[in-house]
């Protein structure tokens, strides 16, 4: 069979595709003797996550290839060295001149096979801690949740005291005949505590203590911005330029806004909501603390103290409105109503809401007493209000280390890496290729439509129903993991489970229903593949019956009968070298052994049925653009006469 090369990533793509279709028609009855290069392995592996940036990209093919300077394009762009060929031209190695940033990277490759055909393809991998890589820079789970929550509270408290002290200057300026006495400033100790907390959080995020690692990661950069913000605020205090501290403190609030949960739901509105919410809450808490300290310093100056508390009350009313409004909107973004009482995040959020309501009641009581009488200041309600606001900051810090319920259903930008052995399966639904990978605790399904134009903009839809080995059916809840990629956590039962899939790809391509069988647990058996290849290389001429289709809705294609030897057949097969990235033994069928193969970098799966001698009896090959069904008929009588 002649495999059509995917379209190239340049303006000649359409022309080459049409030319390939014409050649397919002209050569449709020819034997599959051409030897197309198949990408067997990559490093980093396709659809995998690596902890650190690789120093090079390695592509291993099943046959020698020639590779020019533009053999690989990396997105996001990074500096690539000169490609080097090794192992007889089968391995292409490209050194990386730049360290890759944390997140998802796409490799588009182009190589010339020994038959002169230009082969292209693409695959993805991710760099960084698993949670960061999958979320592509979005909120991550803290490594040390308790320590992180404590440090985040210290950071919030320091920020509150610094902002409160700055606000106090404005409030006291409004008090007629304000006494000159002031409490001892806390701004420098607060700035140093905030700097230490931010620096420790940076160390927790990075892990290895390397400044370079912090610079190369989004969470690390944000933590360094917070560290620098508090450090600059401390410098401003030492230089007696307290007003200058507002700018670096605003940078601290902005960094927190870019790190927090809402930005993962709304890239622009989320950070704006968090910025307003955190700034208002910190200013509210810090200002109240500083006002109470100042009232204590003005002991005996009841008129001035009352005027100061009235000025604070007017400011607090606006801050309360900002905190409540932004908090409600952020909660609606992050927490479905059904999850408020059933998830840890929802329960802590309810506790925070109750605390804010208590603060509002205490503030109202203090303001009511303040306006009703001039002989007594409402110190006790105000102190209780400050204490509860401190608890609000504790709950806010706790929320930063909890996973928001909305995260559970948010599409990932990258498929989770598989754990342990993999059971591959493939089929076709109409014109859509279906590739499935079952591994411990999860199922990943990838859909591919014919490549025309920008494939990243292709929309896909998928629904799936699973019937486990006991016959119990349930609908699977699928989560997006990139273009055409769907993921669901799944506990596999021993035996064969059956998947029923309904796939679609917009209005351009015909979709449909398809079925897959997944036998668990996985039974890797590369030795059986080597045995089959060794036997097939010795097979004399036989008849290959082949059906090829690009749209299963129109059938399996027209039957072709090709006389061919085993060696000629293997020359065109991806497993012709006797190896495959994934090799899994399937249950025997009618006394025949079965084998499943997968080539994740090329989204190709095969199902082989072998006779007792190791010869292939049946083969089903699922590739992005076609489904091939083959039956092998051997001339047993002639073999007997020859021996």
C-alpha cells in the first residue's frame, strides 16, 4: 500500500496533496513496495512530560533518512543546532541552543526517505512539573500545602500592614488638629517578612534552588516579582520614601492576581477581579489595624480618634463593596453551586463568606455606635472586626493551595503522560481517525481529521460509552486535552471492556460511530513482534487481500489482490524493523495469537493476528488518513511441494 505523506507546512502543501492523490489513483493496483520512513521513537517521547528542558531533540526512524537544516520546527520557537545523523542515518539529533520554557512544545518534522518521498509529521511534549505542564502555566497544586498556606498568609499580612500604613497617612491628614503622636511604624518589619515569605515560596516552587530554574518557570517568575516587590518596599521605607513603596506593592498584588485561580478561567477578567479583591481586602485589614494602633496612641484625644474612625468607616464601606462584588463574581467562575458543600474548596469558600459577613456585622455595629454617641469609642467591635479579618486572610491563603472545582472539568492543553504499560487501540469513525491509549488510571482518545489548513483550529466532538467486562455500561465524562484530544480518569477492570464512540469534526468532515475493545491488563510482548517479522521475512510469495478507506461511512473500500513476498511486504510496514514503541499482547482468538502495536508520534495503531508459526493472517492498520484491512493467503500446497 502506498501511504500518502501528510501535507507540508508551506504554501506548496495543497499542490503536493493533490499530486499525492493523483499518484494514489495511478498506483492503486501496484504492490506496496515503496519504503516510507516511519518515526519510531522520539526524545522527549511524544505526548510525554519531562521535568527539565532537554538538551537535544532525537528522532529515530525505521530506515535511513536525509535531513536538511529545516528538518525540525519547534513551537514556541527555540534555537536549534545543526542536525546530526547517526546509526546509519536512522537517528536525527538536534542540539537545543536555548533552554525550553515550561509548558507545551510542538515539534514539526520533515525528512526525506530513501525512496525520495518527503515525510512530515508532528508531535508534542511538555516541560516542567506535571501539574504546571498540563495546565500550561495555570494554577498548580502546592508541593507543601500547609507550609505554602502559612507563607501565603504571612505574605498577605505583610502586604496588608504596608498598605494600611500608607492609607493611614491619608486618613490622618483629614483629621482636624490631629495629634502628632503616631504608633511605632511596622512597615520595615512587614516588608522584610513579606520578602522572606515570597523568597521561601520561590524555593518551594522551583525545588532545586536554582535561580535559572525560577526564571524559566511562570510560577517562579511571579514569586521572584513578589520578592523584589517587598525588597523595594523595604528600601523605600529605609530611605524614608514611603509613598514610593506603593508601586512595588502594586506589583506584588498583580503577581498574585496572575497566579491565582480566576486567571485560569478568564485570562483577562480573572486577574482584574483578583487584583481588586486582594488589594481591597488587604487595604481594609491593614488600615483597620493601623487605625486601632493610632487610636491607642491618641489616648485621651477622643475627638481626633472619633474623626479618624469615621474617616476609616467611609473608606471601609467602599472596600467592603469591592471585596464582596469581586468575590461573588470569582466564586461563580470557579465553583459550581453543586460543589459548594461537597468540595474542600467550596467549604473553605463558604467559611470565608461567613467570616466576611461577620466582619460586615461588626463593622455596622461599630459605625452605629460611633454615630450614636460621642462619649465612647467602639474599640471592642473594631478589634473583633480586625481579628475576624485576620481569619479571612488565613482562609484566603488556604484557598490558594486548594484545587478549585472548576479545574476538574477545564480542558487541558496537553494529554497527561501515561503511567505504566499502555494498551493501544485504533479505528476510524467516518473520515475521522480514532487513536486510543489505555493506561493505569486513565484513557486518552485522540481524533484526527484530514489535514487541510491550520489543523490547530479544527474543532472536534466526542462522546463515549464504556461497557466493562461485567457488561455494566456507563457514559464517560471526557475532558479536553488539546486539539482533538480527550481524557478521562478510569479504573480498568480485568478483562475486555468495549468502548462505543461518536466522533465529529465540524461540518467539513464526516463523523460517525465506532467501537474499540480494550483488554486489561497490558501484556507487553516485543518478542512476539520480532518472531513474526523474522518469519515473514522468509515467507515466499503469497496473495495479500487489501481494503483501504478514508471514510468508513462509505464502506471499507474496494478489494485489491496483491501478489507479494513477505520481505517486500515488510519493507513498507512501520514494524518492518521488528520494533514498535508500544507492543501489547491481545487475547488469543480461535487459537491464533494477536498483537497490538502503536506509534504515538504518528497516531498509528495496528492489530495483528498470527498463526501458530508466526505468520500474519490478518492486519488492521489505523492511520490519521485511512483505515487498512488486510488478509493474508499463503499457498500451502505449493509450500508442501517445495519441501
